[in-house]
């Protein structure tokens, strides 16, 4: 999942820190823990905040999961 987030960050010229601030998590480390794989099953709220911060639909992340199952 992080690979799609990273791709979107690059498209929007944002850093991980920018994303942390935009999601409201700031320096809590939540986004960094997701990036490092410490969060295996992110909550709906976390993914919603990330989608909002990146101005994309949650469906962007749903398709990644569905394609991984195929």
C-alpha cells in the first residue's frame, strides 16, 4: 500500500512530513510507522485522512488491495 501513497506523494511534490502535517498527525510518527511497515492494517480513519490529504478517493487504495488478491 505504501507504494501507491509514495507514488501520489511524488505526483503532488509532497514529502512524508508534508503528509503527516496534512493528515493532522504531525510529529506523532503515525505516517512514518505506516511507511516503515509497523502498521500492518491501517484504520479506516487513517486511510481516510491520507486520501483527503492527497485529494484522492479511498478507492485509490481499494484497487491496490483487490489487485493484490488476483
